[in-house]
């Protein structure tokens, strides 16, 4: 999609679809009023008919309106004037994008310069406009034999609000587009089946990033190299699989070498059968999404490079397939992690923490400013929070606060759980330093407790995205979360 800012009379804009807002109780916006006058009351005819009230997200299409050059007018309900906050605005932008994408329009113009969002500025609205349009136009068709009909949109423009800086707005459009594309990339990686998206496939994706961006260098560690580093925990997960595990290191340099990096670590289980502690068949297909943390890291790294952020960022993906087999790890097996700590594996289905702990230890060598891991880690997170929240735990209150704020700002929201010392004893083991499960209670917290044993010297936060990373049922598919939140974090950090 190409984005631009257009000035001048909106009735003269020659778009396939002109978007105009109407407030609730049929109150015409400045733009709607203007078009109503030039068209001989075409818009007031619609609201007077009672067919359109201006409810938030309501849409109505008009064709061949006299006095208006655009082929269609899409009227969008923006709800109550003083109540359009950021969340309502996103709902409105999603409904708008969906309605435009359903038509054959190849170009669209947003004539909503008069619309103000109560808790955000005009640049935010512009960035969100492009982000939502990109997201809405995403379709998965890679593994369909017949082409999936995709939206025809190629051009989008907007009228700048009075007093807004044009340059700032076009930067915002670009930024929103980059984030939207990154979210789509995370969705795409997540949606690919386990027989396509293997650890090797993910490693290849990272290498493509490096080939496309001079500011990115990628390093792929093989099982042999990991064995030399003593990553017995990560390797124990891959032991039952014919697919080789990979530790993928994506290094983005946007600042001096001396500037300490921000590190993102993603869980990349490309399929989670549970291993010897085999999962039940119901919805097991969804365990192809068990690499959505990794997908969010790869996508964010690409976005960071595209936006040329003035910081150093390192993305690490711990990629493996969790399978049963004659060489697979068994319950009761004890392995030694790279940190030297021994782990009793009581349940091979608690594999995410086993790959992450070695990746977190590996990350220490980069002297991270902060380290954030992103993982579809526990069913307990889904049971408690459903699909809405990224569940966050941290050993650093300031980092936790910042991430919560970034969640609110991007509306890719997080909720914090306690990481109290009192929970730590739940992962005690009689045979090793730590057990990899903590029993049936407080599952999301004990998983984080496990990880905290490997990040004691770091400013670290953990995002359990088991509920937020994908949708089940008829809408089954990856959501691209929490790329929005991660990008909000990286965009606001300093070198
Ligand atoms: N990938 C799963 C977590 C998961 C399960 C995410 C269902 C989304 C939906 C993870 O590897 C896992 O199996 N976790 C176990 C841990 C348990 C054995 C302590 C779980 O949550 O059941
Ligand atoms: Mn598992
Ligand atoms: Zn898993």
C-alpha cells in the first residue's frame, strides 16, 4: 500500500472510495456536512431515512454522488463526539478498513480531519490508520491451491487536520504501516503449518532479514555448537525430533557498538506435541502456533531495521520441535543447562521454559540493557485471561511499569502477575537444582519463576502470550501480538 497526505476540497479528490465520518444521532461531521451541501443533500437523505445513525463502527456506502468526484462514499459512524477515545478510534478504523477492503476500490481517501481522539493526537490517529489498514488487508493463502481473493487497495490518502504538521503526519503514516506490516509478518509465520515452518525455516527467515537490511547481522547456532556451549536444556527438547534445533541470533545495530542492546528472546517451538508427556488430540493442531513468540521477535527486528531506530537490539529465537520418539527426553530425566544449573524434567510438555532458559543465559553475553522474553508458555494464562491480555511478570518494577504503559499506548495490552519469592519453592526438586513444573496451581507464575532462576543478574520481563497470540474457532489464526506492544517499547527507548 502507498500512503499520502492530500490537501484541497474533498469533493475534488478522485478516489475509488472517499471515507467520511458521521457522529451518533446522525450528527454530520464538518466533512459530511460539506459533502451534503455540494451533493444536494445526498448524505442527509441517508441519515433521515433512518438507515444510518452514526453508531461507532457503523458503515454505509453511497455510489455516484452528484458533485463528488470519488466513485464511492463510505460513511463511517464515529459514535459520540466527546467519547471517541483511542480504543473507540481503533474500533472505528477497523470497521472502516474492513468495509473498504470488501469493495473493489483500489484507492481510498480518509476525509476525517475534523475527528479528534480524546486521549491521543493527530499523529497517533494517522499511524493507527495505516496500521489498521495494513492489518485488515492481510490474508493467508500460502497453503491454498486456489488463489484467495485479496483486497484490491493500493493507495490510501488522508486530509491533514488544520494545524497538524504534514511532515509529522507522513512519518506517522509510515511508522503505522511498518508496524502493521510487521504484525502481518508475525501472523504469517504463526499461520504456516509445522511441516513448513520448522526451526530451519525460521533460521532462514532471519537470514533473509540480514540479506535485506545492512544494519542486521544474523548468526545461526547448530545443535553441535549449542552442545559445545552446554545448552543441555534446550537440546533435550529437540532430542525426539528429526528437525534440528537452532538458536537464531539477530543483531540490529542502530547505535554505537558501545551502546548496550535491548534483547528480545522468543520461544520458537515450531510444533509442540508435548513430547513423551503427549498432549491430547483436541486442538493439537494449534500447537503449530507455539512459535508465535519467535514470530514476534523476527517481525519486530525487521520493523526496527525498517524504521532505523537509533538503538541496538538483539533478537534471539530458541527454535525446536517437541516430539516423542526413542531418543526423546523422558519424565524424570535430569539435564544440565548452560548456566550449570541442573533441571529435573518432570513433564516434557513444559518445554518452552527449557529452551528459553538456555537462550536467556546465552543473552547475558550481550550485557543487555533490558531483556524481554515472549512465549506461548502456559495453558494457565489462557484459562485466566482468555485472549485479551499479554501476561507479564518481571523482576524489575520500572521495566514492568514501562511495558504496561506501552501496552496501553499501543492497545496491545498487558496485565502483570506477581513474581513473589514465596512461589519459588513450588519448583524445588529432590533430584536436581530445579524441577521444570510446579504442580497444578499458579501455572503461569511457576513458569516465570523457573525463568527467573536464569535472569537473576538481568533487568528482565516475561510475556506469556499463550492467550493473545492466536485465535481459535472459526477465526483461527495468529494475531501478530505482541508486536504492537514491543514496537511501542523499542520506539520509546534511548541509546
Ligand atoms: N505451548 C504450551 C502452552 C499452551 C497450551 C499454550 C495451550 C496455549 C494453549 C506449553 O508448552 C505447555 O504445554 N505448557 C503446559 C505446562 C504444564 C505441563 C506445566 C501447560 O500449560 O499445560
Ligand atoms: Mn508444551
Ligand atoms: Zn509449548
